[in-house]
């Protein structure tokens, strides 16, 4: 493994954002993953990377909608952009602030932080690009941010193309991984990451040299069940007549990340224990897939489950699920994009993790690319089509009406915002209202996701600008 130890260049600015209901100053934060203000309820991050900020088109912003006993509450929210007091940088056209986002407690204070991979950010006049902006959680929500960049020129080509957090060396601190469109393709910043810009170790990993797979998307989770985070690296692998999507699992250990087995490729993924055996399972979504060689014009897309085990991967044959799988609503049709987006959570409180699958290009009758979301059930036997649910804007109880090019299901998030043991579904449709975008929330219940009390909201609902924003482009929690 190529490894470099560096001083991490970081700057910190502070400032007060809009006041929010918060935990008492003397109360300890909940420590729940996804709880930004520490009040015991998980929150949702919803981005609008094409929003006009301070007159700059496509500058972008990140919204936080805070959780409550009744789920996500749009009346308690924040808008954060590079024009927000306390946040580094200035809005610029084409920054797309918010099109790469993840969360994690980077400084170990019990509050969840937000990491924005601002991969299009230009660094001075050098031609270098990419910075990681950490938005720090606290009892009053987001009040300050830190920019993290690499001091090496080879790390400065769209740093933040993909971002993930996890404890990759098992020391109890959260580390930050970021993709970079250059050598080294994968950068791991060792936690804890200080708000004051203290020296931090940076490890550079050339995934293409090690595995033959370049780094495009990264997803963290504990596949081996040892309490240390592993990292799935998704990219392209060269084959005889071109390239195909392929993934490789980098296993976490006290020595850091080391390459392991290759698994099914795709463009979206989540790691979750769908059969409750104590090991994280790798769920990859390939919206173009028709066969393992992924020919052009794939038939609708597929989700593949590769089961985890103590050594990394189970000997069990990976399971491929499409809309032609028994129990799954709909039918596989060309360009449906089944598997465009993925997330995991227990929607009915049975103890098994379910998977939300975005079918962003699903046609609904004559409505082209209207989009839908399918919920696949976790079970002792693994992920199954039995009991699956499907939702679109044409589903009774879902606000709005399906229209061509809405792309409902472009993004999905399953999060227990109400802390009732059942995850609610949050989904985005970036194309809604000619690209203004919208998000929907559907609560979990004993029977799974329900449309009772379903809500939808857009950029202006949370205090953001109107017009082209792609609100709901990315979701995190």
C-alpha cells in the first residue's frame, strides 16, 4: 500500500446560524448516528446543488430538517451554503455545493457532523479543485464549518468526488474517506478531525494499482462484524473488450484499509445486515444491468446482495433482484433504472433491515421517467421480494401527481427520525416542477411504509430559493 503521512491544511471560521430548538446546554448529546443537534431524534440532510446563492447560479446549498417525535419537522430546519455566516468559502457559479454529502461524528463530541465534498471548488488560480467542508453539529445545530484540503498537488483534482465516514482502524475515532480523480484515488483522513485545524494523518491509496478498479464511489459499513468499518470501493475494471462496473471491499483493521475480495459492481450501494446474522451485507445497485457484462441498453437495472461474514464475504452465492423477481412490484423494462439509489433501515420494526430502491426512470403509463421507489424486505433468509412495496406520486396518499421527468426516487433515505423503532422513507425527485425539486416523507408502521400522513416539501418550504435548485438531489442522515 502506498502511504503518506502529511500535515492536514485546515481553516476554521465561526458564526451563528438561525436559532433552533435545541437540547439544554447542560444535557449530554444523544450520540445517535444522524442526530445533528443531539436532542435524541435523527435528522435529515437534503441538498439543492443547483440553487442560486448570492446571485451565483448552481452554487448550491445544504438543508437540515430536524427530527421530532412526529418525524421530520420542516418548521425546524437550517439552510447552509457558502454564503452562510461561519461557513468557509464564497458562493461561486458551478460549485454545486451539496452534490456530495455524508455524515459522521468527526470530532467525537457526540453530535453528528456533515461532510460536503465540494469537488468542483477551484483553489485559487492553480487549476486545482476540490475541498471537504465539515459542518459541525452542536446543541444549536450547525454554527460553524472547517475546510479540509490536501497539501499535495496530486490530491487536488476534484477531491471530494465521493465521501464516506467510518472507523477504519478500530481505534474508536471516526475517520473520513474521500475520492480524488487522480493519484492517490482514495484519501483517508485519520480521526478525530479537529475543529481547530490540528495536524492530522492522511493516507493515500491507489486503488487502481492495487486492485485494477478505480475509485468512483465509496460506501462504508461493517461487513465482517468486528466493530471496525470496512469500505466498498466502486468503479470501473478493464476487461477484454472495454470496461465494466466492479467493486472491491477494503477491510478495516488496526493497520488501516487493505484490499480484499471483489464483488458486484454498480453505481449505488449500501452496507446493512439484512438477515440479522451480525454481519453487514453489501447491496449494490446497477441501474444499467442486464447481465454480468453490463451491455449498453441494460434491461431495467438490478440490485445484487453479497452477504457478509467474519472473514469478509460469505460463501453464499450473491443474490440478484430485479423487478422481475417474485414479489417485487412492476416489471423490468428497458431504462427503468431500478437500483439508481439505495438506502437501508427497518421500516416495520421487526428487527430486520429493509432496503429502499430508487427506480428513478420508471415510466408510469405515458408518463416517461416519472419514477418510483420499491421497498425490499429483510428477513432471516436474506433480502427478499416477498412483501415488497412500491410508491410513486400516483400512489394513493402520496402528495402530488406523477409527471414525465420528475425522477421520483432519484434519492432515498431510510431514517428513524421519530425514534419509534421504525424508519421513515424520505425520497427526492430532482425533476419536480421543472427542476425545482421536492422531497417526500412517508412514515414507517407495523406493516411497513405507509402513506398515511405523507408529506412533500420543496426548497421554499425550508427557506431556500425558488426556481431551479434540484432540491432533494442528495439525502443523508
